[in-house]
C-alpha cells in the first residue's frame, strides 16, 4: 500500500510519461491485461487512457486492471490513470520509504 508521499512522488514521475496503453470499446480483456503486465514489468510505472467508447469509467477500469496485474492505482484524472508495480528482480524506480511509527 502506497502512502500519500509515495503517491505524490510517483505522480511527479508520471507527468513526463507517454500514454502507452488504451482501453476502448472492447473493455478489459486478456490482451489488455497482458500488455499492462508486460509494461509494468519493464517500466514499473505506466499511464493508461480510457477511450470514450470504453464500457466502464476510468476509475473502474483502473481498479480492475490493478487487481488483475497486482499493481496499485497511483492516480486517476479524467480519462487517464497511472499504475505502479515494483519489479522485484530489477527495480527501476526508487520509491521513498514510508515512515512507520
């Protein structure tokens, strides 16, 4: 689970990212989930756009893909959302540690 500071850090990194995945009228299928999985493994942080023709809202789509890819929703804004999943073998992004009391 990400803290608000970790989310803010990841949001800042995601600002410069290009959208690499689009969900359209076909909704979420195994092809979309595989593409998201592969992208998360390679990049850890991805930006996804939900087209107007998609059957579900951006928030619902983000939650569903996050569950199926075991990633976390960093942010949902309008038709775009950001997902993050740490690559355990080859981490590329160093997320600041959360302070636990």
